[in-house]
C-alpha cells in the first residue's frame, strides 16, 4: 500500500494532523522529519519541508523516492494577490509557476530551462477532489471574520516573502506580460509540482490565505499561522482523505 504524502512548510500547518495520526512512526531522512502512519484508514506520510523552493524540492523527492508516495498533497498558507482573494480564503492551485525563474533571453521568461514549460498543472482528479473537500468543510470553517471563499487557479512560487504592495504590483505586472495571473504567492508549491511532474506523481496544493502580501503581510502572516492555519489544514486534509 503506497502512502499519500501530506507536505507542509511549517509545523503549525501540520500539527493538527499529527494529533490524528494512527500508528505514528517518526523517520528522519535528508535533514527532515517525516511521520508515517494512517489517517482516515489510509496510509500517509507527513512531512515538513521548511521554507523555500529547494527545501520543498528535496522534501518532495524524499517523499517519492524514499517513502514511495503515490500522490503528494501540499497544505499551507499563502499571500493573496488575485482580486477578491482575502485572508481566510482558500486557493487550490490548478497550475503552478516559479515567479523568480528568469533565464531570458536564452529561454522565455518563467520557462524552466530545458524543460520546455513554465506551468505545472495539478493532477485533475486530485484537483477536483480538493475543491470538493474544501466545499464540504467550508461551512464549518467560515466565520464572521473569514468567509473562507474557495478560489481555484494559478499559484506563483518563489524564494521571496512578498511584503509590499509595490512588490505585488511588480510581480503581477511581469507575470501578466506572459499572460499569467496568479491568485496567490508562496514559496514552495511550484517546486514540489516540478518534482512531482518529473516523477509522474500526481500533485495538488491547497493554500489558506494568511495575508495579502502587502505592507502588513509580515504582521498578518505569523498571526494567521499561529491562530488559524492548523485548523484549515486539518479539516481539509481529513475530508480530502475521506474522498480518496
Ligand atoms: N506565504 C504566506 N504569505 C506569503 C507571502 N506574502 N509571500 C510569500 N509566501 C507567503
């Protein structure tokens, strides 16, 4: 029975799931802590990548090559940059782009050199299941403060914590020149998506919006991670596993 991998960047995004893990066994590999066990009766392996594209890529590689993960599900938080993508909403990524990739003029802006593509797509069945899972838990998560709206679309990843409106404008302007309109920015998804594409392993990411990547992002982000991220990740993943 091959496990389903649940990958998160931060401990707060994982801790709610760890509490539910049955037959939990800790395995240290490649400088990362992994937990194998069962959730909702299914074999899973939980991993913390830590932050950034390289960290996410090596962790995703370990999940696939060392743990034999058959599917990779990323859960975590992101900065909302699309219109109407507010704190407490959720973005499920249909596609992923690395916004800091630029080998132009040798290759088109954003294209992964010698890979022939800039965008990596989520696995369609996993994407559909992720949206269905979120819709089912949404009524339980929504509050007066956070309506918890679901958005599906492009997620842009890069090794930058985006924390000013000027930076968001520059990022969106450059991406729009290549016809890319991301809903959210984070620092791991597109790297994990690239690794999964290389290995032919289905991938999807769900991101709760912790901040608007603007001048208050550095305040909103830690507060949201502390108070809310775990709640969303646990509700979403348990529902998702029920549907798989
Ligand atoms: N993850 C959560 N918020 C983020 C931001 N503003 N920039 C990059 N990654 C993030």
